[in-house]
């Protein structure tokens, strides 16, 4: 991964997407993944009679926190320190990497185990540690596949979804020995076998590594508590076994009070994996069970997003990936086309805001959408992604005609009723839709049919079925 | 080792200025923005009637093995379960209710006697975390029995808080088999009730079924790093 974590220098979205839509394995896997998770999500969301109220509370809690971020960050710092932890502040990726590298060096260790964390991918921590002679071992099964395959993640939730079982077998067979315990003889491509190979490969590492690096899904200002949700148990391994734990967490992950977890521990698992609850959630406050604990609070562009009145709602994101799974563009283009650790609709609004729209790739991201609105409907914290997309299009340097077009789209999207009307119209007109999309999207429709406009829009379906309940 | 790494860490230098920079950027970014009030119109408590049945059903949905027994049957249920699973080295945390601990001891001793073997590796034995087991010793155990802090019916979740009869977090993580005993009076209806009862100062582990992954072509595989088998005895 010599190009670094942020995939800088990658070609713009349309070219990446065009390459991806030709890759039928990727498309097949993505389609299967997004549709499966989508179905599960709909049924567990429908199970809760108060989903709308939970979603509203989630949105408000996040907005309230962002408005009072300084106060809550200071409260968090105080609570963590009082509980025996150490708090560090990193204004950008370089500072964060420097802090983590120095903390690891201070322990005298040269390797760390990691539990999946988008924040550490965002700052390119693994590469920065490598440059300091420290090896970072990823421990999520999917991240392991990605790391061994010298590859990039393609989905927030299932980062290796672009690989099929025989490719995974091959990667394990060829690469595990270079990184530690070799794959067992006669490894088959059965998922059970592959998971067992990963269990054995990583077990030794968990038992012997003295430093772990994690992210966190939430942190609670009132109590200083960190919260990590996961499925496999590698998170628990990293959080409990090593002597030193370093958590790198974006400043927007904060929640004011312990009680707020009652909202987010319902919203996140159901929106994310479509389960009533994920297999494991760990919470800890400061230094526990004799462990040394460091919290690195990361800005890296977040305060810049916060300053944008329309764009700041992207900071509510709890990284559930529901918007990816309903996105027709994501389904066809795949995660890699977005050139960032944040793919899909959320990536299209978060990446250009975090990084600025200096590069061709980042400036093209706000155009990586058909503005169908499905992401907004699915989002558990009600981020109006189409609104932010349109807003960013107005700011990106693109031809004048397109900006004009976007202003018209803005008119449609600023009014939910107009949007609903436009979508219904689109549904009725769908047989007249051209085979090629105009403007910057044409590059990826060159090789693919354009996404079908559903006969019934998500919004209409939602209203008719009461959120899928009927 | 407390504090040593922190003392050498870049606290005063880079990060102190980072702190000021971040805080002043935040101040500038939100200046003049209106505050937002939080309305909690969602359910904060649900009807506890039928919670035990719902809990049993939802735990089983995660492909955990579930038994519901009457209060007088718990010792028998523990013994029967351990007989069936036959874990050779069973971790037993301190503070397990004496009735359960007795059932565990007699089950393990009976198996050891049956085998007629000298105590040694492979022979049935109880492992205590006193003195604290090393990671390798814990890895050599193949099962653990615990109680819990509470159970959540709506989501089929068991919460451990490292209290009596539960042990530290690693005990229920490293061994491949976890037997958890849940009393009916520990089961709450929903997530808000659970959050309200739990103490954030304690390290918590929320467990909803065995460890699982869907990373390979979305096929669900149970047991990647945590216990591959979760068995739950619910006592009415
Ligand atoms: S934008 Fe909303 S739906 Fe998308 S990942 Fe974030 S929280 Fe989930």
C-alpha cells in the first residue's frame, strides 16, 4: 500500500467506477451483500415500534453534542483522566501518528494488534508506524484478508466483500506464512475452514502482543467511557489482553451522557448488520484491569466540516453503512471507486469535506450520486445526504452548466414534497430514461446500464408500508 | 508500570498545542449556531410480562444453546450440560453462587473419577483465576462458567460486568465454550432498562450469541475469536 491510506493520486470517481463496473465478481458480491443486509435491516427496524422516535433522538443528541463539542470534549478529558487514563489531542493525521508511534516506542515494543478502525485508516497509521519500525497487525477477518492481499477495503462493514472464497483461500495459503503462523495444510475454501485458519493465525498474536490500537464507536463525556461494537471477538482480544491500549477516536464520536447509549445501541446494530444486537459490545472507563490506557482525540478536518452549516450534519454519522447498502451507484461502482476509507453516499459527502476538494477525485465525489434519496431514508441519524451533495456540488469546481443543473436539483431537494413528486414522475417515465447518463456520470454508464429507477420510490414504499412494517 | 509511557509521551509538546488548536477551531466553527434540544419520545420502558420467554427465544435466534429451568433444577441442569460438553479444563470465577459451584465441582470430579486418571493435562479439572492466569494458561482452558449482570429480552443480550461469579473480561473470551447462568429476575425488557441499571465505571461486555463473522461471501460462521459455543441456562 505504498500510495498511503488516503488513496491520493487515484483517478477520479468516474474512471474508477468504470473499471469497477466491468469487474463482474465485485458487482456480483456487492449486489448480494447489499441486498442481503438491506433485507435484514428492514425487518429488524420494522420490529421496533419507536424507530422514528429513536432516529429523531439520535439526530438531536448528535446535533446537541456538536453544538457543545468543546464543553463535552473537556468533560471527556477530565473523566478519562480521573479514571486513570491519558488523553492526547491530535489536530491532524501527522500529529496523531506521531503520538501513537511515540506511545508504542515508549513501551519498547515493535508490534501492535489492531481492531478495525476507520479513523486509523483515515490517518494512515499502519504506514506511519511501519516507517518507525513498528508492525501493525490487523485482526478483523476482513481486514486481515485486505492486509494479506495488499489491498483496499471496499465496504465499511464487510471490507473484503470484493473477494470470493477461493481468492481468500489463495491469499491465506500464499501470504499467512509471511505474517506469522502459516495456513494449515489442505486448507479448503469453506468459510468455516477459512475462519478457523484466521482464528489459529491470530490467536498466537493476541496472546503475545503487548500493545493494541483501537478506534471506538462512541465515547461518553459524562463518564469517560469508550464503547466498541463488534462481531468476531478480535475487538475484545485487543481491548482486554494487551498491557497497553491506545484508542484513536474522532472528536465527533462523543455522546453527552451514559443514558444516550440506550438510543445508539438500538440504532447502530439494527442499521448496520441488520441484527437486534451485534455479538459483542465492550465498554470501559479509563484504565481497567491493570491496563494502561491512552485516548487520542482526532480532529483531522472534522472542525472544518463543523464550520459548514449544511455540511456539518455529516459529523452525525455513526458509520453503520446503511446508506451504502441502499445506494444504486455504490452497488454498481463498488467501494474502491470512492478513493477513500469512507465509501458510498457518506464517503461522497465526508471525504471532500475532510480533505477539501483540491483533487479531481475529491471534486468529483459529490457527483457520485443520482440523488435518489434512499440514503437519507435509511440513515439512522437522518443525515440529508442529497442536500449535502447538492451543497457541495455548488462549491466544487465543475463546469458552469453543471452548477446550474445542480441549482435546479437543489430546488427539488430542498423541498421533500417536490422530491417525492420528482421521484414519482421518474418512476412513471422510467422507460424513457436514456441509456447514458449526462454529465460526469456518463463515464461510468459507458459500460453499464444506468440504475433502474424503481417503479415505486423508497419514500413511497416507506410511507405505504409504514417503514416496511406492513 | 503506571504512568511511565505517559510521562515519556508527547503530552506537553505537540499535543498541548493540538488541544488548543482544536478547541479554538471548534469555538469558531459553532459560534452563533442554535442549540438543539433532545426529545426522548422513544420507549424508555416496556412491559416486562413474557420477558423470560422472549429472552430465551431471542438468545436462541443467535444460535446459542438455551435451557429454561425451574429454580430447583439449576444444579441438575449445570451438571447435565457439563457432562454433555465435557470440557477438560473449566474456568470457574470466584463468587459463583455456592449451589452452582457445588454442581460444577461434582460434575467435574465425577468425570475425573470415571476416567480413573491421575490429575494432569487433559484430565477434567477446575481452573481458578487465583493467582491470575496468564494468557497462555487461559488459552489452555477449554470452557468457562459464569453468571451475569443482567439479560435483555428484546435483543437476547447478556451483559457481564466483571462482578462476582463473572471474573475479568478475558475469562469469557479465550476459552472456546461459555456456559452462562441467568436468573429470571436479572432479565429486563429492553435496552433502556439495561443501560439504566448498569454501572459505567465497571468494564462491561454485552454478549449477543456466539462470536460470528459474515466476512466471507456473507456466510455466517460462528466462532472466530470468542467462544464458538455459547450455552445459556435461564433459571425461573
Ligand atoms: S451516513 Fe447515515 S446511513 Fe450512512 S453510514 Fe453514516 S449513519 Fe449510516
